[in-house]
């Protein structure tokens, strides 16, 4: 289908979803949230797609936040619906069952930082900046920022970023564990492509099991998480991919995983 605010492109088993509102620094309005939720749902249902890359148009911003011009006149009921729409999108991404990489060339602020944190891996340009500046608007984060930032970077960093609203550079975000890689601006595309291609060549059922074990098991008590891991480990032995992977290892060749 055609999207008003997104561009969708495929390269082999990698799908790239681009938020295409560069005149608004790719800010998230209600239509864009709904389109992103649909685009990720379609990616989840397409067996040919093994990895999704999410980015923003242009080099100034990944997503610079929610669309303040739309938000400023919300009633509390409309704000609640907007928050739930954003959180639904973030949960859709996090629970996609396929690796999602955030390609972050510039600003990832407010809703944009929340969107990046919902992705499984984050690769940032050295020019990128991250922040939760909602307090400067008299607001709090509404798309999961308080919760995912707490889990990614810890209580001290979450309180600092949310209470001060001051953005941090990419290198500090790396130190805090918010991003996985920081690269030169002109190396960003190559770094993302290399990571995406590596993940696309991996066993997709195993990748899905790893995502489930870490994301769901990580929210449970350790004994429950370990049992969740055991069940996923056992289920992998019912797959053709496990037989292909072990055979390829013993035969000293590259495995070709089919997702079966």
C-alpha cells in the first residue's frame, strides 16, 4: 500500500522503513504512528523479511519527537489515546519476532528516543543526540520513555535525562548502553547494512527465540526466565534450521537457514 508519511524499501531479506517528514524533522503525529504500526505489522507477517531497519529521512534527525503542533490542543482524553497509540507502536516493534535496527543519523528526542529504544539494536552517527525533553513542555514521556530508559540505562540515567530534559551526545548514549554502536556519519549506512545482512543470514527461528527469551524472560523472576529459555532451547531442536546449522558446523561450511 501507499503511505503518506513513510517510505518502504526492500533489499533482499532486509526491509527499511523510513519516516518521511523531513520538513518536520520526522516528528510523530497520529497518522504517522498509525502508518508505522501498520508497516511493522506487515513486516511481521512477511516471511521473506528477516530484519527491519527503521530510520528517518534526511541527516538532521532520526525522529525529533512528537508533533507539538498537533499535541498542543489535545484534551486529556485525546492525550491518553495518543500515548496509548504510541505505546502500541513501541510494543509492536519490540515484540515483532524479527530483529529491528534503528539507524540514527541525527536527533532522537522525545518520541524519537522512545522509538529508537523500542528497536532491538541501535546504530548512531557520531552527530546524533538523544534526549527526553518533555519536562521542558510541562509534560512527561508518553511512549514508554520512562520505562525503557530505566531498563536500558538504569535509574540514575533515566532520572537525569527525564528530569533535566538535556540532550546527550551519541558517545555518552553508548557509554550508558542506550546505543550499540557509534560511527562516523559517512560510515553509518555501511555499519547498518553490515549488521542487517549478518542478522538476515542468521537462523530466523533462533533469532525469534532469543528475542522472546530476553525480552519476556527479562521481565520475569530468574527462575521463570530460565525455564522460558529451556523451553525455547528445546523447541529449537524440532527445526530444520537446527539440523542445518549443526550439520554446516561439522561440515565446515556456511549454513543456509530457511526459517523452518
